[in-house]
């Protein structure tokens, strides 16, 4: 027998048959083709081998004692979910073959078979196994990157949000996602897309707060050649890029009235007009917009067009602040620790005391603040166990005034001249330096800066504002 622990480039096959001669001749043929071949005389033996891992394809007889091929198939896919199975059936027992396929077999082959047919079916099965492994890897990575599998939280509030989200996603309705900063609005917008029929088409985010007004217009709607100085080529806008998919308009209240009317027209007519172009282009996009402001107040105070508000607000998804669902804190904290561990050679674990400490906090910065706290703690803590003192919290501001929506309290300016700097200040200084250096490198390309620093462009924008940093030569507004 072969050693099951070394990977085999051509694929590893397990041949299961209680008839010794048939099993041996099949194995010999496959070995001569360069495959690594394992053998088993019974279903039980086969399951033992499979549980060791590394088998890509199983070729099994249907009629065996005491465990038959169908039972083995059922148990095998539990032990090895990615395994491809080819069932060997006797001539004339096509119903059994069909039943095997229904139970998850990839293919079947009728005995007696020609060498050529066996080679062909095995190679095809292995090809399928490779494809499946690749797809699984991409799907896993994609979900991880886009947080689809990770809307963490089982509080009543989150469960209500998720069930509403899934229902809403299936319609094509425009969605307005409302919630304080850092609650997970972008994650929710991505989940809407992921649960919609548009999921195979692009999800295109645009952050209205991160781009200057003039740039925003041409970014979103595109422009004709020569529409303005520097427009050397015609360019499709993000609305067109999102055709067939979802356009996520983040921080939609941070836009000027002129832009808002253009956006309204796009929504009403399902078409865009590139800047400097007179003929409109038809588009099919679903709009998801988000804001962390009290948008009704913005409407009342005439900073946001009422007609656009009505257009956007067909369905509202409200993401509750973390302080209203503190029962999600343990699970979220665990989630972030796990993520930090995946990147670190020194895995950490949360102490019960630390969880309790965190649950007494009001999280003015919501989930993002928790995420940052955990990342910092994981990076800075000495021991394996994260303790309460590894999570320095700001004084609670929201606890008593619970229910107050909106404004995240600004960071208190501290006089550092007469005392040692606090950890928060040290971190802020480090942030300032990191951002300033990245700005030096990428200049006005804030997308690149955000990517390099692994923060959202909103976070980058907010931090820059708070730290009073500007891109070199940048002329954006405050
Ligand atoms: N329910 C959740 N489960 C797991 N991670 C979450 C959850 N909610 C938020 N996060 C994480 O917290 C961070 C902030 O989320 P997100 O960017 O979606 O918030 P936001 O509401 O769009 O914030 P802002 O208003 O600042 O743009 C992200 O890193 C996100 O992955
Ligand atoms: Mg956001």
C-alpha cells in the first residue's frame, strides 16, 4: 500500500471491492497510469482509510458484504465531503446506478469494463475533484473577504435584521441602510447583494464622503472625452460598472444638491448621462444606500432632497448600535480573536473576565471599535490569555443616555504635557505616522492608501479628518 500522507500530483484513488482479483487488477491498471492507489476489501476498511484524508476519488463496488456500496457512499461523503465517488455496478442494474448518483456519486461504470473506459471515467472524476477543491477555496476566500459568512451575532435584534434582509434582498427594491458609524452597514449592504439574484454580478461600492464633489460626479456617472481638463479619454462611471449588479452608495447624505438631483434622475429613469455627454445610457442596477446620519433631520433641514429620500427609502434596514445588543459582544469578540489568530504565530484566547469587562462597555464606535480593541489586544498582550487590562476602554458615554441616536462622541483632547501618554494616545500617534507615510506613497489615491492600511475608506477618511491629515497636494474639502 501507498503512504497516505504524501500528496500525489496525479491524484489518489481508493479502490473498494470484496473480490480480491478484480480489486487488484483495477489497482494495477490505475497504478500503471501514474495514480497513487489504495485498496480496501470492505466498506469499513474504506472508511478507515478515508478518515485519514488525502483521497480524491473512490471507486467502489456496489454489491458488498456486510456494508454495501450505497451505505458506504453515504458514510464516505460525511467523512470526506469533497470526495468524488464512482460506483461499479453489475451489467443491467441501472436503477442501482441511478440511485447511487442520486445519493451523491459522481459517476458509475458497469462491470465488466474496458481499460479505456475506466481510465476515462477516473480522469474525469479527478478533474472534477480538482475543480471542486479550487472552487471551494475561492468561495471560502471570497466569503471571508466580503464578510458574507460573517454577519456575526445572534441577538434578537440581529436575527430580526437578518431575516428582514434576506426577504428584502430577493426583491429589487432600493434599500436604505441606517445605523451609527461602525455598526456594520457595509457588511449588511454586501449581504443584501449576496442574497439577491444579482449576486453573480458586481457589487460596486462608492463612498460619497471620501471623494470631492466634482470627482464624485464623474466617478459615478462617467464622462465623455474632453468633458473637462484632464478627461483625455471617455470613461464609464461606476453606475455602468454595476450594470446587472448592485451599486452601494455609502454616506449618501454627504452629497451636494446638484449631485442629488442627478442621482434621482438615474433612479427614476434607469439611465445615466455621462458628464459632457447628451445621450443617456440604459442601466439595470439595484441601489443600496447607507448613512450614519439622521436622514430625516437632514431632509427637514433641507440638506437632503426629500424626493431622493423617498426614492431611496423604499425599504429601510436599521442596524442597531452594539450597546443595544451587548449579548452579541462575546461572539463578536471571539470572531475577531479567531481572525487575529489566523494571522499570528502566537494564538490568544479570551478570558471570561475580559468578556465581562467588554460587556460593561457602551461601544460608541460600535462593532468597529470592538474589532479594533481586539486587534490591538491580540497584538500587544504579553500572555496567551487576553485579560481585562488588555482592553483599555474609554469612559462610558452612552450607557445612561441609551437610545440617543447619532453622534459618536469625539475623542477628548488631553493635555499631555505633564503626564505619561496613555495607550490611546500612543496608538493615535502610531496611526498618524502610518497614515502620513502611506499618503506620501500613494498621494491622492486614497483607495490605495486605505487598502494598504487595511481599513475602509470611510475609516481612513474619518481618521484623516480627526488627525487633521491631508493628502499631499490634495484640495479636498473638510
Ligand atoms: N455583525 C458583524 N459581524 C462581523 N463583523 C462585523 C459585524 N458588523 C460589523 N463588523 C465589522 O466591523 C467593521 C465595521 O463594519 P462596516 O464597515 O460594515 O460598518 P459601517 O456601519 O459601514 O461603518 P461606517 O459608518 O464607519 O462606514 C468591519 O470590519 C466589519 O467587518
Ligand atoms: Mg461604512
